[in-house]
């Protein structure tokens, strides 16, 4: 079977690594992929956001399935256009991708379908933002409506600061994505993410994970795309997973069907669980990055038939997926400056030594190879150090032991991944 994978980050490196192990795979092409992925598949220079280029590539290559990693191409209708060309796609239509691409859409949707979520208001003017903020007790949570690479959320205790943030966001801090804002009440509790495979009719929960979204230790500093994670998330046990499926996921899938936009792909529910009560913080319509890296480490079954079943609508016939019972962790190495602008091109060494422990696997999120064969930083989030361990503490320790072998003065990582669970 020939598979085309779209994307170039750590998530796609992990998906490519897992797909490459499938006995069903005959050829893997990756658009655009990265230097770290060339040993896993044929990388072709078409950008992950170039929907026209990706469609043309798929029409030429005629893969049996296109697996779409990142959200932007989904929101712009890549899956719709592939399906129209009779090419199977793993990933939702643009209409269903609104669950991630418009937080305002999702808040309205949750209200209509009685899905538990934070009380909120969608606003488009500074006056309306201030009026609503004045009714809230704080801390204040402001979110850009549209896609902002995980960075479009501001949380502050200070009302004046919240109003200033609203002003800046509405003035275009995140471009068109923040012309409309969701302002919502602050939720306390334990966060966790559940990933669910969907084929439009059937939903199959995968395992849970817990991300660390803030840049610095102690969950301080600006929001990022994710600085590390672990799986499973202790708070998301079997009982809680059943509850989330019943109260949040099933009504969502039914509601999307009623809208004529069935969801196909992986639905990622960001949850806040307080005293046993789960609420939806947000939806994403693709695998989490770096959560996917840990999920792929823990998944023992073949990934390929699972993704194919979502695209073909026969997830009900897929045997249960098997997972490694050992916990997994991921620590992200980012370039100093991230989530702001981070310089590229610094040399990274020691990766082979870091990967000598067979429990450790490194996925590349933003690197390239120099002509002389050195690894160079080539992004904000640069490396994902993953490990499986006897318990979570062991998995995390193995990640940090591996990092000690990596020589990259221009990089940084959090030193406390997993601290809430530990
Ligand atoms: P989001 O992009 O909506 O997932 O928000 C990013 C992060 O901000 C989440 O992972 C939470 O840590 C935090 N967050 C978002 N919304 C809320 C909320 N209503 N209350 C508390 N924390 C929140
Ligand atoms: N790690 C958070 C995300 O993928 O959105």
C-alpha cells in the first residue's frame, strides 16, 4: 500500500516512523518531510500548507491514503479536494475542521448540543470585550477565534491587562485569526487530552495524554505548541474516558452529522477535569504535537489499517488497538527565543549517543542536515526526546538522561515534564 503523509514536524516524524513499520506499506511519500525522515520515505518538496500543490502531488502519485498531519491544510479543504478526486484521506473536511479552526464555532456548537464547556462569549469589538470581561470574576481567558499555532490564548488575573490584550488581539495581533475572540471563564482542575479515531459513524478512543503548553518550568511563561507531554494521563482512567465519550465526544459526532459535516480523522479533545466532572477546553482535528510522538511509541498495533479504516468508514470492523502498558514521556528541546522568534542554524551534536538507550527515541521537529552532515536547528521546537519507562518517573528520567548527551547551547527544555502526575 502506498501512503502519502503531509507535514514536516515531530508529529509527522513519529507517524512516518510508525507507518514505516507496517507490513502493509509498500511505499511512503512525505510532503514535505524533513532531512530526518528521508530514511523512512521519499520526501517531496511540497509545503504542508500548499493545498493546490498537495492535491496535484496526490493526483500524480495516486497513493492509497493521504494522512494529513497539521491543521492548516485541513481547514483549507485538502481532505475535501482529495476525496473529490477519489483519493482516500485521513483527516476531516474543512466544514468539520471548524471544530479547531474556529473556537467561536465550537463554543456555539457546545452550547447547542449541551456539551459541558466554560461559559463564554464571542466578541468582535473592544467595547463588547470590556462589557463581558466586567461580568467575569477572573482570571480572564481570551482566545483568538482562528488558528494561531497554539499561541493565541492569553490568561491573566488582571482586568486591565485582559482589556489591553483584547485590544491588541482585535487589532490583529494574530492576523485574521484574532478579529474575533472567545472570552471565557477560567476553569480549574486537571487537564488531559483524549484522542479519538472517527470515521463519521464510529468513534474509537485511543489513549489519553497530558501536554505542558507553557514555555517554562512550573507551567509559567507564554503558551506554546507544547513543551512536553506524557501518556497515559492518570486523571483519564477508563471510567473517565467512558464519561468523556458519552458526554462530550458522542454528542459532538452526532451534532456534526446533523450539520451534514461528519467528522473523519482523529478528534483531539482538550479537557479540564474538576472533581470528576470533565469540560471541553478545546478541540483539535489532528494528532497533538508532541502527544502523537508518545502515542506512537505506546501503540503496539499497526497504525496503517486504523487510519485507513477512518477514511473508508469501516472503523467498526477494526480489531481493538493494543497499547504498551508502560507510560511514555516526551521532552521538547526548543531554540532559545521560542515561542518568539528563534534563530536557526546552530549545530546540534550528540544525538546518536542520546539514542543509545533502547527505551529512547528522538523525533525531529525542526532540524536540517548541513552539507557536511551535522544536524542544525531549523525551527522553534527542534527535537522531541521520547522514552518509555517502568513508570512515568522512569520514562521522564530516561528522557532527561538522553538530553545530557545532547550538545546544543542554543537550545532549552523544561526540566519538570510530568510534574503534576509525579
Ligand atoms: P487552548 O488553545 O484553548 O487549548 O488553550 C491553551 C491552554 O490554555 C490550555 O491547554 C489550558 O492550559 C489553558 N486554558 C484554555 N482555556 C482555559 C480555561 N477556560 N480555563 C483555564 N485554562 C484554560
Ligand atoms: N500539543 C498541543 C497541540 O498539538 O495542539
